[in-house]
C-alpha cells in the first residue's frame, strides 16, 4: 500500500507518481482553480526520467553574464548592478555582494571591464565594458543560451521541494505565526503568479497537452532536427541559379561589346 502525506496525497518520490495534468485538461468545464490545482499536482510529481535538479541555483555564469549585459548598456557600479539584477528577478532573487564585486574585479584584471572616473561621484567605482568585454559577452550569450534546460530544472526542482514540505509526513514545518505556509493554497498562488508572468511577457497562456516525458522527447527531437538541418545546409555547396547564370552572361557580353 502506498504511503500518503498529510493531505491524503502520495508522498513525494513514491513509485506510482502519475501525471494527471492531461486528464485534468480534458475534463469538461474545468475552472481556473481546478486547472491551477492540476498544475500544482503535475509540478509536484517527480518525473521518472526527465528533469533532474543538478544545480543548487541559477546556471553557472549567469551573474557574470547579467553583469556584462548591464555594463554593455552603460557604466555601472556594484551596488547599482545588484539592484538591477534584483529588479529583473521581480524582487524575488538578489545575488550577494560577495558574488558581484569579485566578478567586477576579475573583469578589470582580465581587461573585460575598466574603471570609469566620474567627477560628480569620485568615491564610486564605476565600471565600463571594453572591446574585449564585448567579445566575452558574445561568448557568454551562447553559453547561457545552452543552459536553459538546466535553469528550468532548477525552477521545477525547488517547486518539488516546496510541495514536499507541504505534503510529506516526514516534514513538520507548520508555523502559526508565519505569513505563508507550505499548503495547497499558497502553492496554487505560486503557480498563478507564474501564469500571470507568462501572459504578461509571452501572451495568452496555452495549455500543453503532453506528459513531461512526451514534452522532453518532442523538444529533443526538434533540437536534433534543427542541428541536422543546419549541418545539411552547411555541407550543401552554393549552386549557380539560372538567373545568376543569365546575369553573368549578360555582364560578359556587355564587357565584350565595350
């Protein structure tokens, strides 16, 4: 018999974890609340073979990448960079001073950034991007672009932990004085916020009728097709079209007439 948590749900990590998301989507008359509950259950179910939380935070190099992008806009000082990054995260994540300032000093040593003196603020250490820094930025863009899947795993991984604290009998974290709680209500609110951000930034939210396995398989297949298409195009030599040949002949004829 399967063990169940405080709210009657199977414990995180039990062998029968099923994905009820598609079933919930297909149910007629599903309300927004029912949908949020379905999303909550889906996200809290640990995938059998996909989505492994390999990192304890944002992708390696993300902070240095953000610093490069912000310095590319205009010179900034350390505390200002911290504030900008916090704002980008919606106020939910702030890197430590001990991460940003060493990055700036390292950039300065490597010639990626240089200090800028400002007469109106002589005591502040402003940094500006150099030409070498712009080359570094181009490389960082590609590197961080390749970390999107790992970043998604981190987001889902921490949500899994949140849901486990709410449903797993092994964890007793109730606090009557706390503003929040590990519960279905606050879990649904987190999911609601994600949907609102999605609709603000990308447009109307469209449900994906696929299990995690199907979604990852489709993504992998699309990525493979894209790579193979790129390789094929790179290997195919450019051929002269009929129009190109006609233009070439006309040019030769004109030159002979001259």
